[in-house]
């Protein structure tokens, strides 16, 4: 997965990423004290959502 995750094992990383997906908050509402894995996964979801918005917008035109 990502190099910043050396302090958690694989199972814990998966749990943190799942929690991040299920408890997603927009960037302005995130607590910077959350675990880096959680913040990384929420940022990944931002990127995915932005990409999906571009695809939907292009399909509509």
C-alpha cells in the first residue's frame, strides 16, 4: 500500500481505510490528529470522486 504506514500491520491498515471510507468527511471537516492512514484514504476518495465528476460531466456534454 503506502510507505507512510510502517507503524501499522496490514490488517490494521485495512481496518483504518475501511473506517475512513465509512466515516468520510470533506477536507475542511477532517481532524488533522486522525491517523495518517485515515487521512490518506479520505484524500484518495476525494481524488476518486473528482475523477468520477469529470467523467460524468464529460458524458453529459
